[in-house]
C-alpha cells in the first residue's frame, strides 16, 4: 500500500520554485541570446573551447540525450524510484509535440549549413536542418526535471542539483559536437523542463506505477529501451561506449527491481 501525505506549504512553495525558476532562467537565456545577435559568435567560442576534451566525452554525453538512453538511466533506479520512470513516460508526448512541432514550424538551419562544417569542430554525423529547438536538450532537461522535482518533494536537493548539472552537460554537448546553436539548447532545455514538470504532475494523479500490473508494464518498457540503446545508430560512433554502459546499467537495475519486487511507495517517491 502507498501513502499519500499532504505536502507542507513550505515544501509546496519550494516545488513551485523548482518548476518556475529553472524554466524562467533558461527562457531568459534564450531571449538574451536572440536579442544579442551573438548566437553564431557564442557557438564558435563554445565549440572551440569544448575541443579541449576528447571527442568520446562529448559524443557519450550527447548519446545520454537520446530518449532510449535517458530511459535506460532511469531504469537503474526502478527499484527505488518507479515514479521517476512513470513521470518521464507521461512527459514524452508533450516533449515530442514541443520539439517536433517547433522544428517543423521554424525549420531553422544548423551550424553546418550556415558556417560550413570545415570552420568548427564536428563530432559524428554532419547535420544541416531541423536546428530549433534542440531535442537532446529537451530530453535531458525533461528527464532532469522528473528526477529533480520528485527528489525535492522529499527534501533531496542534492539529487535535484545533480540532475540539473548532468542535463546541462548533455545540452552543452550539442554545441560541442557542432549540432546546435546556443539558442537551440536554451529553448529546448526550457521547454523540456516544463514538459518534465507536467509528467510529474500527471504521475501524481494517474498512479499506475503503484499497482503491480502497472509496475510490471513499466519494467518491461524500460527493459525495451535499455536493449534498444545497445543497437541504435545515433550518429555518434565515438560515443557508442556509453550505449553499452547504459544497456548494462538499465538491464541490471531492472533485474534487481524484479528480484526485489514492487515496494510500497510514498507520494513523493
């Protein structure tokens, strides 16, 4: 059986701040980038600075922003935090609508189409269309919002900050590999964060993850994502190493969760 304690007013205010503040900061960064007219200049500067690290680091981080990779990360925590995966699953439709809808509407060129790939550091496949917003950034910040907001509800602020830091690294990797402008990653991150918050809200109302059947379906879906990341061609062969790590992490977490069995969950789990 699960328990459903009412959150304290102070905890509710903190959760609201965690929803609004990161999204507002990211949106303001996007607007500032647009208003400054320095999108290309910042891209070249950031991309050049990132070249100090080897390609496999940025390619690995970028592959973490693939949807299957992000779900594989959460699969490792299934035994303790099934709500994280449930919230992310519920956030995916909104996130897909945001990113794919905006890409179709704006149809912005990527850096390689504007500057030429010979003028900056490119890792992996050379992409030229569908720049705005960054889908990897939206995924990373959507999944980070899920972990952060669920963690904050139970007072685990370090988890929230860690999730935010990892998402920021994944988003920056999109500039590092030469796939996106700074404006793209800020806009993708802001939208992704709000979509993740929506998933957390929905999971508090549709609590299928607390029922044995729903929990098992969730485990099966996470297993499918964890297997999928092993075989996917993501366009970044230098980062294939992390696909193997994610597959092992996800399947190992699911195996442990199945051996342990579904556990009673708190409302803030």
